[in-house]
C-alpha cells in the first residue's frame, strides 16, 4: 500500500517527542459526564508540531477502526471487530508522524460508532467504494491478513483512500489562520468536553476565543512569573536609589513582555498585553512600597544600633554637667557620621535620620537646660569662693602683719633683755670690784692698825686719806643701787 511506505520509515520521520505505540482513550463516554483522559492530554500538550486531525464517524462495525489502522500504517492498533465490546467507549486517539508532511503530526480519532450522523456533520462529501476485502470466510480474521491475502482491488482502494486523506486533510487551523499544535488541541478537548458536560453546544468561534483566553491567561501568568523571578534575583531591598529600582523594573518588564509575546495567542486589540502591563505596573508599585519599608526598617535598626551608646550615656547622666551639651552634640555628630557611612540604607536614609534627631530634640533641650543651670551654679560657687579667698587673704595679711609686729616687739624685747643682761654683767663686775675693794680696805685697816705705833704722823695722814676714799666709795654704791631699782 502506498500509504504504508512512509510510515514504515517511522524511525526516520518520527519526532522524538511523540511515542505512541498504540492508541489511547482520549474521551471516555460513561453513563455520566464525559471524562477526559489526562494521560492522553499530556501527550497532546507535548506536541509542538502543527497537527492534522483525522476523525472517523459512522455506524457500528462498518470497518472504521480497520481503516484508521491503515491510516496509521499499522495492521493493529485501534480495536477491530468483536474486541470493541471489551474496550472503553468514547473517542480513541493515536498520534503518529504525518507520512506525507514532514514535521507534522497526524492525530487519528476513532469513535466507537454513532447512529445516523452523516446528514448532520458533512456538507461536502467524497465517496470511496470498497470491494470485498477477501473471501467471505476470511473476513473475520481481516486484521491479521497481509496484502497478499487480500483482494488487490481492495488493497488498491485502501491505498487511494489513504493517499487522498493524507493529501487533502489540512493542517488543523483555528479561525484567524492560526495553525494549531498539540497543546491547542489539548485546550480544545477540555473546552469541548466542559461545554458538552454543562449542556452547551460547542461553537467553533467561541472555542477559539476560549482558547485564546486560556492561552493568553497562561501567557500573562508566565510573563508575571518571569518578572517576579528576574526581580527576585536581581533586586536587593532596599535599593540604594530609586533609579536602581526603576532600571531593574524596566529591564524585567521588557523581558516579561517578550515572554508574553512568545506565548500569547490571538491577543485581539492587545487586551491581554494591556492587562499584563497593568499587573506589572501594580507590581512596580508594590516593589516601591516594599523598598520603602525595607529602607525604613534598615535605617531604624541602624539608628537604634548606632545611637544606643549616646542614649545610654544620657540615661546614665554623662551629659548632666556643665559643658555636657557640647559633649552631647559632639558625640551625636560623630555617630551621625558613622550612620552616614553605612551602605545600602536606601531612599529613607536621610529622612529616617532627621526624624530620629527630631524625636531626640527634647532630650537635647533638656541636656542644654541642665548644662546651663549647672554652669550658672558653678559660676556662683566660683564667685563665692573668690570672695572667701579675698577675705581669707585679708585675714591672713592682717595676721601676718600682727605676727610681724609681734616679731618686732619680740626683737625689741630681746634686745632689751640683752641690754639688761649686759647691765647686770656690769653690775656684777662692779659688785665684785666693790667686794674686792672692801676686802682690800679690811686688809689695809689691819695693816694700818699694826703700823699705828710706828708712825703717828703717817697714821694721821693715812687716816685722813682713808676717810676721803671711804666717802667716794659710798657715793658709788649709792649711785649703782639707785640704778638697779630703776630697772
Ligand atoms: N466486508 C467488510 N468487512 C470489513 C471491512 N473492514 C473491516 N471489516 C470487518 O468488519 C468488522 C468490523 O470492523 P471494525 O473496523 O471493527 O468496524 P467498526 O466497528 O466500524 O470500527 C471486523 O470484523 C472487520 O474485519 C470491509 O471493508 N469489508
Ligand atoms: Mg471501531
């Protein structure tokens, strides 16, 4: 068969992504709602190539599954004949590489069998007449027979049928000329099944719109996720400047829009792109708020940490002294410089510092008032001390003068004493002199008495002289005695 030859080259044409050795149930037709098989959806979503969808409908046991296996280039696959009874009812799917269109995937959909459907769905028809495939007796084992065992006419008719299908079945295209891939089909399947289950009749136009909505919503989500990831990786909060934040936002926004463009689908009037831009703007706003908060938190923590020693000093009264305010200001300015040197404080750096300083202004004023009061008191004490010292000095001077006077008096007294002692010495000498004179007088008297007999004249003369001497001595003693009494 012509249609089989390209499929035999599976290993050449088969895209590595698709591997379906046999069909899978896509939609299960239970007594309740239709169920979509997630395994089949997963296979559809992995198909990135454009798809050609071939579905078959018709009455039971009319050879539909047999023909679909032929389109797949296989003898076995979709259940043929009696085996159908045991199989899940619904729509079965088999994805194979398209035998004629390179890089396309052929999606074969086999239905379990419907009633009179022909009039309803197919406005254009192309009819093929098949001869009896083989001898009546062999028909039951039809799927096990090779072409050699079949009627060549039948083999030929099947080949023509397959060839026609391959060449005439168009790539699945959605309204607006969009070529559908497996993932579009996946969305369509879900949309159709949801619509049918909820009682709505699926409408192709609305399906495309729904598909666009799904696709574009996903594209927006992907774009936002990309933006978040970019910002999360590159933005360190708080940003040093507003420009840094804006620059990062714009770069991430640009990349996010690129991601959206890549994933969007029929974004009429750029409605979804605008939505995305609005969301990004909101995110930017949010980042501004977070940046502000982060900056405030960092600055508060820094201020608390850096100014802690100053506040501790205030508590301990280090500045409660004359000149304390100047010391306080000096240390405060040193800590301000330390704060200003800290990196990455963000946009609140200056404002947070000013607010902090303002909040401590009353503290500064109190320190200043205390300082002034203590300084004034100290000056007063100094004034008092000065007067005291003056008075003390005066007192000392006076007592010194008194001392000097006393010393002077003492000196005079001492001199007087020396003089007295001298006078006394003279007196003592004079006294001794007198005693000696008296002794001499007694001696002379004794001698005179002994010589009296010898010389009367001489004695009378001597006596006369002696009386004169006596008178003189008396005057001397009298004078000396009067002097002593005077002192
Ligand atoms: N007479 C005849 N029998 C066929 C033909 N194709 C398939 N069959 C046989 O018809 C039975 C039903 O075929 P099947 O493909 O399962 O029909 P389906 O129920 O429409 O899917 C099977 O036993 C097949 O062997 C055909 O072209 N002519
Ligand atoms: Mg069948």
